[in-house]
């Protein structure tokens, strides 16, 4: 179990973290380039949650890159438990933000017919990117939890 792909301090772990922060950053950029996103709480929440996701994942990607550079693993049980808790918190926030944004976008598109007046495609793309980031953080959290449990 010690050689799971994607554990902290490996190339797989670095790729997971890079994917997380790139999708989170793309979600924020797509959302904030819309004119009216700040008028809706769900969209502001997505920007805040993806901003936190970006910071967390970027920090851990930097730590993974450093571990690869000095050729040391990140398997300290205290450090891994910190990764697990941080991943679970950010995964929960990211999932809630992506769901709320997708719900409002569906409401606008299907029920209210606001898509002619608003940027529905932009909101839908931003929610999709947030879900992609959440999938990667969820995978990462499961891998680190498994590492902690077998550690």
C-alpha cells in the first residue's frame, strides 16, 4: 500500500495537485469574467471556495515538488493526517460550491428563461471546471486517507 499512485511526494501526487489548482483557477477565471456573477450568492461562494482550493492545492503541489527535488517522501503520519483533513474540508467546500452554482445555472436556463439576459454558458462551464477540481481533490483525499490508514 505504500506505493499507491498519487500519494504525497510523488510525481502522481504532484500531477493530482497541479490538476486541482489549474481546474480551480480556470473555474474562478471563467466565473469572474462574467459581468453579473457578484449579484448571486452561489457564484460568489464558488469563487471563494475555488480560491481556497487553489491556495491549498498550489501549496501542496509546491510541497510535492520540493519533496521530489530533495528525493524525500512525505509520509510522516502527522503530515499525512493534515493532508487528509485539509483535502476533506476543501473537497466538501468545492462540492457544495459546484452544486450550488450548477443548481442556479439550471434554474436560470430551464425554469426562468434568463439565459438570454445572463451568461449561462459561462456559469455552466465554471461549475463543470469546479466539479473537475472536486473529482481530483476527492481522489487525492481518498489516496491520502488510505495511506494514513495503512501507515
